[in-house]
C-alpha cells in the first residue's frame, strides 16, 4: 500500500517520501526487516529513533518508509486498498478513509492539515460511518478524545464554508 507525503526537513525545506504498508507473514518482523535492509542497504533516516515497525531506506535519493503492519485493523487497510498504476508500476493505495484514520492517530499538526485537505477533496464520497466508527474506537483505546473532537471541528468548518452547516 502506498501513500506519499510532502514534509519539511530540519531546515524547513520541503521533502518528499513514500510510505509502504507491508503485511508481515507469520508475524516474523525481524525477517522482514532484515530482507528490506538487505535489498535496500542505504538508510533513509539514519538519525531517527529505532522503531520495530518502520524500516526507513533511501532509494535513488527518495526516502521510503516500509511500515510493518500490525494484525487486525492494518490488515483491513490493505484489503480496502485500491490497485493503481503509478508510472508503470502497479501499487496498492489506501482508501481515503483509512488515510484519515492513520493521520488522526499520528496526530501531528501536519497530519491534521492533511486530513482537512483529504476531507475537502473527498467531500461527499467518504464512508463517514466507517470513518467515524474507527476514529471513535482509536480515540477511546488511546484515551485521546481530541481525535474525534478535532475531526468533527474540521468537518464542521468545511461544511460551514460550503454552506452546508446545520
């Protein structure tokens, strides 16, 4: 599954990276990490803290983050993904609802800006029941009620601008 993002580096320069979600067979995370590092030996983020679920590499100067999926919800993300052609390469791209959920869980200011952009772009085409159900579950599980309240605030702001406020 693929998602790409524009980010600012430590100097404030815009950077581009690619995130790939990987299902881990038999939950053998060590073997998958080793295989990725063997195939792509150049580290993408040499100074980042170690995370057992992220392998960051550099491929032709582009940072690629292999995000190792956890069982359950993340497997569902992959099953909901759509196959797309990206420059002759067939890739799976996550559904916009799942991208919103993942960004809400991350919760960085940049993620909330991205969520607003996704909601604007996908307005009227999102499965709001699915989206709100998972946001509520993660909000409760992580004890972060602001996930749901911030999502609703963005949704209300967009509706007001569109003249759709209740």
